[in-house]
């Protein structure tokens, strides 16, 4: 009894193995559909329509590959050449013309004796450069009489003619320097003294505007006194007078 059961079990195992092999063989074999014979008409029910072979579609001529469009050409219009125009040279203002001035201050004819001084002058100047004016002038003035202790000093009157020039310290600077030189003659009404000689002056001024200026001028007057011949020798004494004047001038 004990031997029978193993034999049956062995039989069952072998049968199961055979069935599994057959099933695997059946699954590995492809399932063939029904095909009609060589001369048989296919079953309409089993006819499988074949997909029509479509010819490769061609794009319309308008959509066919076209050469890449050329970028629009940019037309650069040359601007007419404008030559650099030179800047017009600034025209120098002509500051020449007639002038009239008046001055007042102090004068010294006698040593350490102050005398009030007053003068007027007039003339004409020409433009001689960007900052310079050169001209001629005539002047007339006086030193008032005064007393110093017991002594009285008479009034001195003088006239002069000469040249003057002024130079601004830069084209746009209103400040200028002034020089003047020429011949002068004077007389003392009380003593009857009559002298002549030369003068030279320097000053500093400022242009208030085109037609008006102020100036401070120092002038040294040199004159000869007591000149005479003695035999073949000429004798003379040189003296001087000085003025320091603050003046105003009008130009036309």
C-alpha cells in the first residue's frame, strides 16, 4: 500500500509536466488566420481592406522649397557733405575816438608845499591793437595859490601838448595802464616866473563802460630855471613839479 501511493504520485507529476510542455508549445506557435486558397475567392466577411498606398504628397509649387529670401538691402543715403565752416573771427571793437577828461588832486611845485590842482584835457586816440590805444592830447591846468607859514606861494598855470597811450590788461579786462609824455609850459602870476620843459606820467584806470572811465595818474614835470650864458658856458638849473590826479574821462 505504501508503494502504490508513490507510483501514483509519480504518474501525476509526469502527466502534469507533459501538459505544461504541450501548453507552452501551443502558445509559442503563431495563430494563423484563415487564408483563401490559391484559386479561392476570399470570404467577403473576412476580407481585410488594404490601405491604399499614397504617393508622397508634393507641396504646392508655392510651398515648395524656395531659396531663402534675401534680407532687404538697406539703402544708405549719403548726407551731402557739409564742409566745416570756419568760425567767423570776432571783430575787434574799435574803441578809438575823441575824449575829454577832467582831473583834480594835489600838486607840488615848491618842496613840501601842497597846492590844490585842477586840469582838463582833450584829444583823440586810435585803436593800435587788441588791447591798446594811442593818441594825442592837449591839456590845461592850474595849481592854486597857498600859504605855508609866513610864506605865500602864487598860483601856477600851465598848458601841455603830447601823446598818450593806454593798454588794457587783457581783451576782456576793464583795467588798463596809461602813459603820457610831451611838452609843457607854465608861469607864476605873482612872481612872473615863466618856465617850460617836458613831462612824463603813468597811471592806472578802469573802464566803467565803452564811453566812460576813471583813472589815477601821477605826472612829473621837468623844467629849466635860471639858465643863462656866462662866457662860453651855458648855465641852467633843473627843477621839477609833480601832480597826483584822480580823473574821469568821457569817450565818443
